[in-house]
C-alpha cells in the first residue's frame, strides 16, 4: 500500500465481476464484446462439467461489491471493493460463480454505510490473511442515521471495530493511496465542486448524544485504474460526493486520461436526488465515457435517462456481469 505517490501504474488489462448489486438479469442480450453475462464467462473459466455440478446463479440485494483483477507485467492482482449488505451475500455469490476470494490482497471500502460493509467480517474470514489491508476513513466509525419524514431518526448499523476484522488490519487514510503494487488508486476524500451535487440532506451523525446534520459524507471514495490504450476505469460505491465530482477528481489525480468506463452507484434515486438527474446526464455526456454502468443506488429514472442520452454507451448491470477491459 502506497500513500506517498498517487499516480497509478498503467496496467495491461482489468477484469471486474459484479459480486453484489441490486439487480439480476440473466436473460437480456449484451451487445458489447467487453461485457459477458455470468453463465457465459463462468463456463469459459471453469468448464461445462463444473457448471453442471456446481454453478448456481448469484442473487441480488440492496448492496454493492465488485471483485477486481488487474493484469500487469505478466502478473495479476486481486482487490475487493465493498462487501455488500448481508453477512454472507458476497461470499455466497463468489462461491456460486466459482471465484476464489483467498486471492484478494486488499479490500477498499467506499464509505461507512452498512450496504457496503455488511459482508466485511465474513469476507475477511474467508480470505484469512494476516497482512490483508482494509482501507477505511476515520468517519466510517461514526454513529450515523437518516431522518425520516416525521423527524425521527433511523439509526444505521455500526461499522465493525478493529478487533472484529482480525486477522486483517484496518488502514485509516483520508488521502489518496495505491493498492496492488500501485495499480489501483483509492481516491481519498473527493472535493465537492459542482453546484448541483449537494450531498445527502437527510443524513445525520450522532455526536455527544445529539443527532447533527452530516450531508457531505466525506469518507466517500472511489477506485481508479489506468488501462493501457483505453484510459481510466472509475468504480464508484455510492458517489455521495457526486459522480461528476468523482469523475473530475479521478482525472485530476490519475492524470489527464480519457475516462473509458464509469461503473457503480451514482445515488440519484429518491426525491432528494432526482432533481440532479438531468444535469448529471448532461455532464456525463461531456465526460464521454466509452461505457457507463450505473448500478446500485442510481435508480431506474436516472438509468433510463442515461440510456436515452447515451444508448450505445450504457450497460444495465446484473450481479455476475464480467467487465473485461
């Protein structure tokens, strides 16, 4: 893990498997060569016999997790980004698809909400590595909640304490840092510069027995990978910083490269966020990624508008999709 230099190495390729997300779609066609549905790639990877005996379709839940494999200099590295909502969802989906989580050499968490860390403890037990870093932000340990329409507060589950993730080690940083031999960039805190991405207004934090406003969720981070002859691949958990702020900052710190792919949650679902959809889609068109994969908390309204504006660019994510760049 390197937090001194934040310029990621250029890699030969990357494979990203959607391990946990809100939807499954095993029937619709995908008209892109760099995306494969789960049964297709699992058959190539493990063979027909394994599929007949062991394969089970993965399931969806309101959570997010991506398993990332990077290829560089005839070596490969595996990093896990988020761990889903339920205790066993990420682990069970990996088993159903024949994926070996023991190869994971680092975990990065996008932010401290339960639908992104719910499976952390079980994932750590399966990986079972003493030197496993879990990259976190100190704000992830705060007591948090959301205001209901009647003014009451729905408290979120607490983030695991250090002793609950042994033998792994929590690594706290607000700054950008590099994982997997400097091939995966964790953005660190993302500057809020756009005038329309205004955080999560109902979000609260408990301080000295009192619930206080906490709209900015400053622990929100994303991952960036620089792929040779393609450009930047950006993976967002929820984009509480705003997906446009996130993409612009990724380009700023990873170098002036084309944004080739944007994958993950954009947090545009719900009345407090849907007013941002049109402006977000306009800005995404200007960024002009080659592939756009809005997932998790993006919401169907934002996905449909994105598909209408960028029909050749967008892919509907399903748990089990493999993205190969």
